C-alpha cells in the first residue's frame, strides 16, 4: 500500500502481578512485535497494589512509523474475524481527542502467540495516530487496516 502509514508510534504496557513471571509477560509483549522489527528495551516501574502487593509495570515503545504501523496491522490480522469486526466497529470509541488508539489484548493468549481482545488483565496497546488534516481518525485507520489485510493475505 502506498498511502501514508497512519501510526506514528506504539506503546505496549502490561502489569506484572506478584504471582506472575516477569519473563513470561515480557514474552507475551514481544510476541506482538513483528519478527522483522528489532524490539526496543523494556522500561520497568515498580508499583504497589491495593493490598500492598508488588506490581511491576512493563512498557515498550516503538517510535517509528513503519514498525508501529506494521505492529498494528499484524495484531489486526492475527485477531479472529469476530474480534476484527468488534475492533472496527468500536474504533470511534477507542480513539481519544488526541488521536490515540487504545486496544487491550489478552496477556495469556499473547504469551501463547495468539492475539485476542480482552478488557481484563491485558496488554494495553496505545497507538499515536497521524491522520490527514480534518480527517476522521477512525475512518483513516479502518480504511488502512481493511486495505492492508486484503493486500497481504
């Protein structure tokens, strides 16, 4: 596809609870990154949970358009057709006023190399979008994802 890639950057964040293995959560996040993309280093922040339990927030950021857009397209293509439809239908609600797209992915399934939407105990994907002036971010992303998933099948 020759038109402009709509994703400027992507941030992947997951919480590692005291009962979880941090290496497995890192693997779950890395499983979302396209194979041809050199994954950046993780940032880790120590937090304290409601019951004073230790929690680690892991974050990875992709800063360039090609790997960021390829990650979004790759995630979309790996979703089930039901999740793809749900994501496309919910795009307007998933994009904020600053043109950030938010997607939550199942952490356990990502560890196993699968991709599915999940609101609970998830990997949060935040994509910073760049769309044409006065363009509708949801429609721009929808058109790009639909075209890319057809072009690369």
